[in-house]
C-alpha cells in the first residue's frame, strides 16, 4: 500500500462516520475500526 493517500473522505451511515482513503493507484480503503465503533464505541474490536 502506498504511503501517501490521494483523497481522504468520509461516508456517513447509521450515525457513524467511516473514513475512506483513495490512493494514487485508485484503490479505495475503508476503516474497519470506524465500522466496529457502531457496535461498541469504547472498545471497537
């Protein structure tokens, strides 16, 4: 995975903001930790 993201944005779903990062090779990555915070905000594992 490249070190510098090209675009960083967020998706808002079910009152949770989820980070989305697009790298120079046009691959998108989403934060699974942000999704896990939907179940348990203090302990997202």
